[in-house]
């Protein structure tokens, strides 16, 4: 990846991280813990704290261990991102989203010992895990990386060029 591309995607990562942190700060300062605000019949804001990783996995691990795991994942994703070709625009955007979300959640973990969550999908008989904007970034980013891999595979089958930088 060229230095110019690295700078552009680094800026995106910073913007995604800042957006996540701003929204979490608003939730922390404007909503008491466990307060629930109904937005739609199936969507609420619900201020909660996650001491684990995604969907409260590993909530029994120490903050230091979780932070180290998260830092290791960030380094690995960064390595993968640097190896993308110039034609892999969707993957590069996806990796920027993943890294922005991961940094946002890592900042929470390091400063608070937990991650602030607030998006809650539910019905009267079913509910989904509570999550945050960083988790949305990570999920959408992973989807974009998968989409780009699929598109690369399709281009490869039709003889298209994929990995020029």
C-alpha cells in the first residue's frame, strides 16, 4: 500500500474512532446506566456496559488480558490491511471500519475497564445483544472485506486483474 493510501485510510480510521467515542460520551453523560429509550417498537437505546469482547464473550478475563487480545487483533488486521492491493477498495474501507471500531472499543477498555453499549434490537419475545457504533463498524467492515474477496474471486474467474498497487 502506498504512503498516500496509508494516510487516507489512517484518516478514516481516526474519523471512525472519534465518531464512536463521541457517541459513547453522549450516552455516558446523557443517559443513566440501564436507562432505556424506545425509538421504534423493535429498537431502543439502552445504556449498558460490556466487560467482555463481542456479545460479552470472555467477560471473565482480566482487563489487561482482554486489552492484549484486542491489541493483537488490531495488529493482525492492520497487517492484512497493508497487504491489500489498490483494486481492493472495498476491503480497504472494510479494514478501516474494523480498525476504527476496534480502536474505539480498546479506548473504552483501557480508560473505563468496560465498553459502553447502547443499541438494542428486540421484540416482545426476542432480543438481540446490546452493541455500539464500534461494533457496527466492525460488522460492516467485515462484510466489506468478504464482499471484496468475493468480487476478486469473480474477477479472477473472468480473467480480470485484481492486485495492482
